[in-house]
C-alpha cells in the first residue's frame, strides 16, 4: 500500500515538530551581558513581570536576556510547580540575575547551577518574595539556601507590616543615600502591594523606605496607628518607616565582590510604576559595575497589563513562548 502524502499531512507533521521543539524559556537578544531573569512565585505574578523587565533590558539597554519559569509537565507556566525551573543551563553563563521567586524546591542539579553562579559572584537583583526564595528539603545538598534571604539578600520573610491588599506603599528616598547610582532618575515610586517588615544588617545601605498608606491609591494619605514589630517593640507604623530597598556588597570565597540589590516591592502591579522599573534596571547596571544612565529608558515594550496579585490567580494555559517578541 502506498502512503499518500498530502499538503495537509505535511502541515500536520511540521506543526507537531514545531510544538515538540517549543522552548520552555524565552530569550530577548542583545549586544552583550547575559541577564537571567527567574520567575517563580505563586502570588505576585512574576510570570507577568519578569518578561516585561527582560524586554526592557534587551531592547532599550542591549543586554542578552533569558527568562526562566516554573512549568507543569505539559509545559504550561505554573507558579505552583515549586520544583520546576526551565532551562537552568542559562545560569552557567549568567552575568547578572534578576529574580522574583518564592519557596522554590529545585532539585540538586538545578541548585548546583544556581550555587555556582553565587560562588562566581554574579550580582543579584532580588524582588519581593525572594527574601524567602527557597524551601528545600532536608535531603537536599543545598538546604542551606533556605537561609538565602537572610544571609545573602539581608532579610528573610518576617511579616506584612502594612495591611495586605488594604494598605499600599509609597517609596520614600533615604536622604543619606539619595545620590546612590541605583536611585539615579528614580522618583514617584508607588506600589499596591504592602510594606514588608524588614531589618537589613548593618552592612546594608538603605536606599528607600516604604510609607504605609491608608488606602490603595497613589494619592492615599499615610496610615497612622501603632504596631508591634517581630522583636516585640511597638512603634508608629511609619516612624520609622521600614526599609523597602537596599544594597549590599559581599565577598565570595575567592575574594570577588558580589553586589546585591534587594527590594521588598516587586509585585507585577507594583512594576507599573516607572520609578520602580528604573530602580530595577539601575540595579542591573550597578550590579555589573557599569555606569548607570542618568535616566534609564524603562518604557514598556508593547502592552503591559499585569494581573492583580493573589494565589491561584495566574493566567491559564500560557506557555513561555507566549512571551516572545
């Protein structure tokens, strides 16, 4: 019996081949400098935010950007897939890492690549729940990374200082450090996520504090009440204001300086703020030891319509390739 090859069957074969070869990550090419952006949290829509930041870093600033995701076995973006990280090989050549992850449970072969990047002194720009990035099992060879927030970034998860989904955040510059390059051109920072309680270590340079607002709008006034901190001391909610952005410079075992930028802001909706996007982009330049632009271009590429944060509220049936240009 002869097999009849029709145009329709040729299309089906080529279509199936294309589907099977569909990448599980997204790349935005540039002229140099490999920035790896890691999306992997269940609540704050990192799967919306990190591709947007990657496009800005690539198209406006010339970085080679690779965005990695948590996916289901079917290749669908799934923030709840805590053990998943697509294309971890990208970490092998990372020059900088931008991350928004929460309680990841990556296998040792993936953690080995992340650990190697840390030991190389790759700069880290860490957003929001990256303070509690990992929840590795006791059997993991890398279980010490469960302390990554405290030991590397400078703070772990402590508490919601502002009322969650009730009290938004206004960024207030730390006057003593207002001339720091990461704050160059940054103004009018607002986010509809709440302020986290945070007490960075003495070696951290605080760049911005978060004013707890009595509402969810940029023009909401400051909240006014007292609250107990984790150490049991009661204080006015905004006096002093909690740090929401800081930098550290750590020494690796080889003696190299590793630059760290941490902000407890970073929900995808927060990044609708031009000022916050600029702080993140500036952080990449500073982390890499490059001159920070006077006012970095952070105009979004195409439409940016992030979903409101919340658990089990991600877009459905979205593949990494959907974020391609």
